[in-house]
C-alpha cells in the first residue's frame, strides 16, 4: 500500500471550522500546557505536605501520609481519571453534583483532569520529599529545634530549602511525566495535544504527519523543561554540599 505524504496538510483548513490543522494542534498544546502546569503546581504543594507528614514524630500523620501515598500510587492513572470524571459527581451532594455535570466543555473535563494528575503525581512527589528529608542528618532538625524554632518552622526554614535542592532532578522527571500523562485526559474528552492529533488524523487521514508533529512537540516541550530545571538546579545548588566534600577556596 502506497502512502501519500502531504506535509502541507498543516496549513489546510480543518473541517471543524477551528482554523487550519496547525491551529488544531496548537490549541491542543495550550490545553496540554494548562493542564500539566496546573497539576504540577498542585502536586508540588500536596506532595510536600504529605512528604513532611511521613517524617513527623506523629504516628497519626505518618499513617495518613502512608495511606495517601499507597492509595494514589497504586491505582492506575486511567482508572483514577475515570473515577474523577464519572464517579465523583455522583458522590457529591445532589446540588453540587448537578452543578459539576452541567459545566460546559472543556472545563467539565479540564478540572477532573487537573485533579487526577495532581493527586496521582503528588503521591510520587511525597515519596521524594520524604526520601530527601530522611537523607539529611538528624543534627539539622535538632539544631533548628535547639535554636528555638518550632517543628513547623524547622521544616520550613531549615529542612525543606535543602531538600528541594536535593530532589530537583527527580522533580524534573515528575514534571516531564505530568506533561506526558496529560494525554490520558483525551479519554474524558479533553482536547489536549494527543486528542487534537487524533482528530487531525481522523479528518485528514494523514496519520504519520499528525503523529510526527505531536511527537516533535512533546520532545520540544520536555527539552525546554530539562533546560530550565538544569538552570534552576545550578543556581540553587549549595556549593560543596552535594559533592561529599567542601569545595576548595578559589585562589583567584
């Protein structure tokens, strides 16, 4: 079977009246970025809170943190996406559930997608925060408490500023994963990049062009993420802290 390549397809009008096929992909990209970044921010804060809980002296908080991580980490992402979109509105009070169901697209899909990705990713971030805190010497926590800081202040001003520097590489991976995992939102009718790509290939039958473009866009986004996070990592690194020995003073 001969395949008819047509790289000019991106500048042809889309049958849905939304502009060219390139406009369709760019609109999908906007929703991918909006969903991913919103979920990443929420996951960072939720994961930080749960990660701290897992290292506190309180057995109740540690138990809650452990249950949270095991719940959201062990249920497949696709199942969680369906639970947020189809099941949650049925569990809410009637008035609130009806309000959620009546939301106009794409917001009816956007908010469940953000919540699903945020909670799913926060469980992974929580483990990284926990591991980062436990990698520090106990003397840092004791020193903070000895200076008169409360436990909360010790975490805020002493431990977490160092932990975030330690786990920056793993946070980079999680941000990249959120961007890629956002493609699952097509199952609940959010027209993000993957969904827009499928729409393009179904209308035009130019399968390889559509998915080649999507692949290059995903690669470009993640390359930008890696570059930005590496710059952030270099700017926030504590000299000599992670090398295992103090850096020798400059003779210049």
